[in-house]
């Protein structure tokens, strides 16, 4: 049977050729290399984002993207309650050493003890491989990355555009901020000393102060 290329650009072109071929309407099996090779071709090849679904684009509006909006709201809630400056490190002191999330100040105080780490998937996809870093990953950065991955995956599927990713994340962020602000509005009924406030890092930079 035909062999799929390991080159990502080639695979996108081949996928788009397959998706736009007449044979696709009867095959419905893009993962079969033999069928992919026999599917025929179109005159023009393209590297535009492929449509992953044989049935084509869904009927719902492009904006706002549901996955991106929910991701923006949920991640903003997490950033409101957790220390977004905390860092991921390997602690060399215990035996055996441990992977920990610690306050940045603790990391800065003893960089010989704490080693910044990150993990990438092995080629098989069945394990994680640790890679060295010069600067540690932060909780806030990883939460932003999670929100981006959820939203951008819909772009790669061909269901949304890049602007839907950005605009919908920030819409979800605004929903979360307003929800928190509304929940805090009950606190004036209590002594002023117990009224909470929090500062939330925003996706596009800066911070939002909630609970004045």
C-alpha cells in the first residue's frame, strides 16, 4: 500500500487533496494509506487548514467558539484562585528527587536545589521525556497554554478561524471576571475587613482587579 509522508506539510496537502476528491464521498476512510493513494487528486493543491470532517463545515456561527469561550472562562477562574507565578521544578534535595510546584520566590532563593523542567511526549506517544529549561514554566503560563490548545484545536479541525480563538478566549475571560465580581458584591453585608479581592492575569496582557 501507499506510505504516508512524515512531512507535516506533505500530509496536509495530501489530506486536502483527498478531502476534495470525488472518491472521498464514497470512501470516508482517510486513515487507510491505500485508499488515500487511490482517491485521485484535484488540479490545485493547498496548504490551507484542512477540514477534518468529511461532512464539511458545521452550520453554527464561527464566533463565538464554544470550546474557546468555555476554556477562557474556566482558565480565568483557575487563575483567579491559584498562584499563577508558581513554577514547575525538580527538587534535588529529597531522595529520590521530586517534581514540585513551588512559589517563584522559593525557586529564586535556591537555584542550585531546584531545576526547571518540562516534559514532551515520546515519539511513541506512550511516555513523557523530560527536557531541560533555563527558565521554569509557570502555572499561569501552562493554564494559558491549555486554553490555547483547546481553542486552536478547533481551528486545526477547520471548524473555526484564528480570530475566533482570540476573541472567544477573551469573551470567556470577561464572563468569568463579571461572575466573580457579581459574587463578591454580597460581601458589603459583612465587615469591610473580610471583603476579598483578587488580581487576575489577562490573556492579552495586564491584570484585572476584582473586588474593590
